[in-house]
C-alpha cells in the first residue's frame, strides 16, 4: 500500500468512526471535542500538502481534495475547519521566516491550535478589494485595526492570516496578508450562530484593536496578497465542489440502503419506479458534477490556469447538491430527519457552501466574463 493509500485509509476510518459518532450532536449545536483535532493531526491531515522537511505529509492537491471529500461525506463543517487550519500551516511554510514558522507550525500540525484565513468583513465578502481592516507600519512592525466576520474557525482560532489594507480603501495593490496570534492584546474572538448550526465549522469573527505584530508577520506584502488570494481561491472552490459532490454521494448511498429494506405495500421502496426516480436523477447529475470537479482538480494539480474550471465546478456541484438533497430527504420520509442521518446536516451545508469562496451569483458573473474573454482570444 502506498503512503497516499495508507493515509486515506486511516482518514476513512477516522471519518466513519470518531467523526460519524459525533456529527449528529454538532447538527444540534454541540462543539467538536478538541481531541478530534488531535486525532486528525495524528493521521497527518493538518499537514497533508506541507513539505516533509517541515513535518508535513507532502501529498499533492488531489490527495487533499480526497481527504476533504472523505470528511465532508460525514460533516462538511468539520472538513472545512480542518482544511482551513491546514492552509494556514502551508502558508507559513511558503512565506514565513524560520523563527515564525518554527514557533507556530508545530502547534498547527499537532492540532494544538486551529487557524483561519480572515478576509470577510461586515461590508466586504466576495468583493475582496473593499476590505477596511487597516494595517499601519510602526517602528517595530505593524498595527492592525478592524473586524472580520463569518470566518471559518473564527470562534476558536489561535492564529489567523489576516488581510488588511495598507494604503487607501479600495486599492487592491495596498492589501497585505499578516500572520496574527489571536491571543495578543487587542484581539477579541466571538462565535456567530445562525439557523443552521455553525459549531463544527467554528464560524465566528474577531475584532482587532491596535494589535501590534512584528515585521516578520507580514507574509504577503502589498502588491502580492491580492494575486495570491485569487490564486488560492481557485483551489478552495475546487475542494468545496468536491465536498458538495461527496455530500450528495453520501445521501444517495444512505437513501438507497434505506429503500432496499423499507417495506411499503408489500414491496421494498426501491421496487417502486416512482421512488427510484429521484435517486436516478441525482446519480446522473452527480456523475456530471464529479467529472467537472475532476477537471478542476487536474488543472490545479498540473499548475494550469483553473479560474474558469474551478468556478464552473463549484457552481455545478453546489447547485446539484442543493437541488437533489431535498428530493432525497423526501424519498426517505420522516426517517431522513433523524440526526443520525446525513440529510439535515448536508442540506444546511449545501446552502452554506453556496456562500463560501464566492457566492454563486457572483461566480456566475465571473464565469461569463472569463468565457467571453476566452472566446475573444480564440477568435484572434
């Protein structure tokens, strides 16, 4: 068995064991036990693509996507929480000096602290250039002021990649990325709740009031941060698409198993053509979505331009899940509402997925622009 296969095998056992046992409680508002983060760390999940020289697993992007799918089939929020911590660890490897990296990366890889990437603000989401959190250079580093909202892991993160404006508001070239220890004076975290449970995702935010960080904490200087985040968001859109595919696949499997044993009018449900119809429709659309997601994964793994494919994959996967999960719930009947079933968790998660890493309506506009630009280029 290869190292990748062994890694994914251990991860499947973790997802189907510890995570599956706890997930029903998360949908009712309980928070994940910190021991689960350490268990994920022991498998190596928090260092999936981190170089081996820095204590990581050195797997490729496709393996990271497979790991996200495995976890999201059980609970999307927990998968998003872990991959976001992973991403900050990887950024430390790519951009931080030795001292900063060696101080925080081991804590991340061991699951001792969670981490988040903080872009969204009360008045800025998909319109990244509109952020108002400010960074002012000082004699010893930088002073940060501002607030972030709807941040994955925001309620409990020990560290964050914070994007802030160093020039005038609206100037994309002035945005920079800072590594911020959220235990510093002036940093205040808080939870955000909604009608859908946000506990496994750790959704929250924080306020930064005159938070002082050293010069070494500037990981993405002005002029580089905006481009970096636009590149990284293609990867995020792709693994979110894969996670939506995984949620729908899990719901199909669960409904099919239920239909094979539940009796109705002297037959199992799956012997009734009308009952099988929504499963068949979901399976066909899932196959198309999975194929598009695979194209995006391949382009990112190869280092090719994935802007268009990643956006298309996310739109397709999100809307496919949003369309078919309610129909599968109805095929299950009232049994589908039980917390032990995946349906209510995945229904909520599919709606949340449509808002993460670019809302679907905004992504549609982006796909139109990219497609038009490509068509113009092809005609030349």
